[in-house]
C-alpha cells in the first residue's frame, strides 16, 4: 500500500515508518520539526531512515537513500500544504501519529495544541475524505481517561472529564473520527497509547529524564511523591499493535455500515514509578537521588490498560517486560550520547 505516516520524525512515527518500509509498503512521511524538544534528535531519526538533513526545507520533497521512501517537512496547521500533499499522492491509508505532545506543556502553551491536534487533525481527516481514502489509523492517548477511578481503564468507560487540554484534544479527535465514519463511511481506528518508552524516545518523558539525571548525578524530580503508577508500554509492542491495526482496518469489507473503533494499546501491567526508577538504577549500576514532589497539574494517579478488545480483534499481545525494555533504552541512550 501507499501509506502516509504523519509525525515520522517523532518517537513512535520513526519506528512505524521503518517497520512499514521493511514490510514493503510505499511510505511518505511528514513532520513539522518543531522545537518542542531537541530538533537534532528528530533529524537523527530521519537520518536513520536515509533522509539527509541538509536537504530538508519546508515543503521540499526528500527521498530516502535507503529505500526510496519520501519525507516532507510540513505543518498540520498549513491547510493548503496538506491539501497539496493529498492531491499529489494517491494514498491507500493514513497513519496519523503527529500531534503536539505533552500533558504539562499544554498548561503553558494551549494554542499549540489547538493548532496541531484539533485544526491539524481536521486537515488530515478532510484530506482522507476528499481524496477517497477509506482507512485512517490515528493516535489517541490514555490521558483521555483523566482520573478515572475504575481500573483497569476500558474503552467502554466514560471519558467526558479530561484533566488536561492535551487529553481534551485527543478526545476531540475520537469524536471527529466518529462523525466522519458515520457521515462519509471512513474506516477509522483510534489507538489510546499508554506511556510508550524505548530507544529514540522523547527527552521530555520520564525514562529519558531519569536516565540523564542519574548519569549526571542530579536529583530526579519524582512527582506524586512516588505514588504514581504507569502502564509502561515498550515501543516494539506499540508498533506491532499499530501494524496489526492497519491490517485489521484494511481487511474490513467496504459497505454502508460505519466502521469506528477505539482500542487501548498498553502493556496491561502498571508499574510504580519508584520500581521503574529501580529498573533504571539496575541498568546503570548507579543509585538515583530522589526529589519527592507533589502531583503536577494535569497528571493522573494511575494508568492501566484493559486490552481485551484489541487482543480479541487483532491479536495484540505485548511481550516486553519493564527490565528488558529499560535496558534496551539505556543501551541506546549511552551509545547515542556517548556516555
């Protein structure tokens, strides 16, 4: 298939791009390369896919020296540029992973989230509708559950009370996809990711920050006084779930019945933040200095994915335990930063 992957310079998008190319698909990736975190890391991911960063300029077509896949630096909020992309490429499917990420940053810069996650999502789903593309896989988030007291979190639970603007934008994506599935017959699958981690991860995420702090002998800020629990999910398991979701979506018969699915995609085994830190300490053979702090605005106490429906429908089965996953990240980090 010819597949558009948005956000392919990002953490998850980078891994998905490589996996789809390896499977023989024709892949076109886009990313705006914003400075929310170190752009050099994004460029290094692109370089891993064969895109020479010296050739990258806004709107310019760049071809991979490895496999012939394509990359464009484009902003989701640029409606004209997104329309032109859809006009020039006849996509079979869109895998929409690009978004302004980060729960805490949404408190500081709300406009970025509306521009990218709401307006940008609209431009993508309008491209899907207007150019006859029937299949859309898109990223949602476990943040939509807010401080849901019922655990594990089920896709059948009410998600009407998000506690961050980031979560609210992701819930809006699900509602928009529902409308388009019913109005225009699009086949959509939304994936609620649960705390993804692994090599090439984002610097604003806990594993990255904790590893860096321990190596630099700096205190680790531990919010919620260490009582937080997260359903940490390794990147390879996430990618496997995305690929299986693509195959499942494409395999659905074309007809008048709306096809709209939401799935949790998590490990299904929450880990206490202090135990997560112990796993990093073991890999680094070095103790962390903990700075226990109150809960931050927008943070939730615990995440835990009920994955029964995605296991049933597509056979999703995460295989990576926390110690193995953390070890893979630490090995990548020390190699990439030569420390």
